[in-house]
């Protein structure tokens, strides 16, 4: 049905008590979610490192150390295989149940880790760790996407800090331990705290009655791209498992490089996200390949046994880098859309600077030397990740996240190949130390070259893209766009077409910009009257013969001899193309409601339709030509009953009802 021109009342009818309660619940929900992100992301990422070799001397003699290392390394492949289906799940359901499920798996694996006594059980528990962590990362991203941009920035900053400190956090509980099972339950108390927070979040979520998934469910593009991310995940996970069976270093390096190229090739497919989704995917791939493998090697090189200050000497650098990373992410969330792409490139530049500092300043026996490279890496990764999230919608962000953990695994494979190549000829302890340092420096060079290539690639894409990458993001957290794929223009109510939005009605015509109106006005007058089936004359053209009755701006009852349906459709399409400015509503004062009952269509006629001359016509609006038969005054035409309802099917020609749309945009 047609929408009356009067604007709906915007006054809030609820009293202060009815408004204060939802706002209070929302604030508590944000606080709980922020605490969850700060606790859950480090718990998920700390499950990645394989630390069983550090306590290999504590293993029972009947357990093979090689088999135990292989079983303990199953967490990251399991996580890689879990993230893509979890990303699909959070687009079809809410994040709160997945959060509880992931933390429950982590808690069960931690509790059972104290009773592990075989390689098989260790492998099962590590797979549970990987599945739980794989559920938590996309679930937290979907949860913060429904809330404020600051929480989204906190998510990006905490992910960067977790990548930077994961190896150190995994090694911290192993200092002076007497049982190898500690590697299976590094932080059981923190897991319990996170599970309690998730339970509170679930209760608050159910109390608020939230029912729609983030972003309004999957769209057609996501229905193809998220399952496609499973292909490299399966291939790289199988590659990681196969590499544990004595692969030579050159084969391992070649396989890792091929995996990275495949991931970047998949991120480059425009059919899987378009130009707006490529830059975030490239950014997350670069951060995934470089940051965690670099931080892991730095942590090992700086251990006390290799001449470094040890973990106790590294913690000040990690704390400073973590605080700076989260603060930088919060600042990025306050930037305008135009500066987001520059911030993302600047973050990657800081990552390159951190890799250069690793090569120049490390290893260091102590002092503030580790602060510089770790802070540059942490701040750069946080800024790059937050900018990637700002410039993408939820579907593109989840797709990039599905490629992120395969990139982390590929980076570990490449770093391990570089280490094996540097250590293959080491025969003494000093040669081992030198081999680790050489491997770190070579890895910093490789990682820096990769990030520079990504910066250049993103710059080329930004130059070729006609619109900023941030323009492709969803209009609001957790809100889906109208059927046209674009939000209503600012200042127009929902459902009223703007200058670049499809108009309502069966014709589906588009509003032409003012430039098109000017071009139409300067066009020469038609040589002869247009036949009734032709498109109407341009808005401001010279005086033309009388238009057929179907082109009248005032809706009237269709004539008895109605044209055929196909002719109606063609006439509507041609009219929609030729009379673009018809869709532009009159200025606001003319839309103000008058006293008394009003008709269900706007009083002023459309600008693009030439009006008939007569009493009360404004100067310059007379569309009649001297000597031509005058057009009937629209005000003299019979109108339908003002209190009745309009027909379901509108007349076959454009009318002011099309200018206002058919009501709020349907979703």
C-alpha cells in the first residue's frame, strides 16, 4: 500500500524507567563482553604453541618423544579446520552459544589433561583445545560486531597482543615444573573465569531477547566464499601433519611458500568478496604469517639458556607492547573513514620496522633493547588488524579470519624450514645458538619482504578502487542493508529512494543525478510528438505536444482499454529511465501536512513531468505550446476517495507514489 507523505512521529513514548533498564543491561553487556575478549583471545591463541619439547626430559621412558611432539602439535591444525565452519555458524546463529561451547571444550580438555598418560590421549586433548579455540575466535568477533566500534577495536588489539605473547605465555607455567602434563593445562583457573563470564554473557543475551545473527545472516557471496576457505585449510593442515615425518628443509620451505601463495591467490578472487574484501584479507594474511612465528623465535632466542635475559627479562617489553597495541587500536577506532586505509598501511609499515629492529637489535643480553622491536610489532599488528576490521563488513571479516589461521600455520612451517636449514650443520652448543640467531635474522628479512609486498599490493588496489574500502562495510553493527544493497541516504526516511538508490514500485527505476537533469534540460526539443508507447519527454525540454493521459503526475483510474501487460512493463521501464528526476521529492516545506484530511499521495506534482497550463500554475512550468490543445488541469481530474485504499498494483506509469517509495525498505 502507498505511504502517506506525512512523517511518522519520532517521539519516544516510553517513560524513563522503560528506557533506563535496556540501556543499563546494554552497558553491562558491553562490559562483560570486553572482559571476555580480554580473557578469551589469549586463552585461544596460547593453545597454538607446541611446548612439549621443553619438558621432554620429564616424559616417561615408554613414551616416544617424537610421537608426543607430533601429538602435541595437533592443536593448530584442528584450529585451522574449525575456524571456517565456525565462521559460517556465527552467521546463522548468535555468538553467545558458541562462546559457551568453545570455553566448555577448553575446560574439559584442561581438566582431563591432568590424567593424560598416553600419546593417543594427548592427541585427543590437543584436538579439543584446537576445536575450542577455533570456536572462540570467530564467536568473539561476531559478538563484538554487534556492539560498539570500541569493542571491535579491543578485539583487534587483543588479537595482536595475543599473537605477540602466545609463546611466552605458553612457556611461563613450565618454569621449574615437575610434570609434563602442565603443557596440557597451562591456565586452568583463567579458563574457569572465562567460562563464568561466558555464562553471565549468555544469561544477559537471553534476557535482552536478541534473535538475529550478526549481519542478518549469510548472503549469496558468503554462501560461496566461507566454504571455499575450507579448501586451503584442509590442504595446509594435511601438509603440516605430513611435514612431521622427516621432510627435508628445502621441501618444507617450498611447501610453505606454495601454501602462502595459494592463500593470497584465494584472497585475490574478486568473486569471493570484491575489491572491498581483498585489502582486509591481505592485511590479515600478512599479520598471520609474520607476527606469531617472529615472536616465537624472539622468545626462544631471548631465553636464559641461549644467553638472553629469560622470560622474566622479557615481560616488561611484552607489557609495554601490549598496552601500546590496545591503545593504538582504540585510537584507530576513532579515525574517520578516509584515514582508515592510511592507518592500515601505516600499521604494516610499523610491522616492517619491527622486523628491521629484530634484525638489528636482537639478540640482546638484557636491558631495554627488546622493547623497541616488540612494541613496533605489537602496535603495527594492532593498527593493521583494527583497520582491516573497520574497512570490511562482517562477512568479509569472517572470510579473512578463515584465511588467517592457515596463514599462521604456513608461517610456522616456513619459519621451521628456515630454522632446520640453519641448524642442520650445527655440532656444538655455540653453533646451535648461532644457528638460531641466523635463522631469526633470515626470517625477519623474509617476513619484511612479504609485508612490503602486501603494502604495495594494497596500495595498487586502493588506487584502482573507485570507492574507499571503508565504504563497503555494513552500515551498522549487526544490521543488514536494504534489498538494494545500500543504506538510505542521510536525511531521507527509510524506503525513500535517494539519488543513487533504486526506487520503489514494479519498474525498479533508478533516480538520475542532478547532472542528468541538467543534460536533459539542455537537450533540443523533440521534432514530433512522441507516440503514446514512447518514453516521456525530458523534464525541462522545450514545449511539446500534449502527453498521453498515462503520463499525468496525478494518479487516476486506469482507462478501460488498458495496454497489454508487456507494453505496460516496457512503458514503466522506459518512463523510469527517462524521468529520473521524478524520483526526487519536493522540498520539505511542500511536504508538510496541511490541515484537514489529506490524500494518500503527495500534493505537489513531480518536477520532471510538464504540468498543464492554467490558473495557479507557476511561471516556467507550463508544458503547453502556443496553439496546441491545452492539457486538462490535474486538479480537475476526478480523484479516488481520500479515505479509501489504493490498488495493490499501481498504475503502469510513474507516479508520485514511486517518488516516495512503497514504505520502509523491506529486508
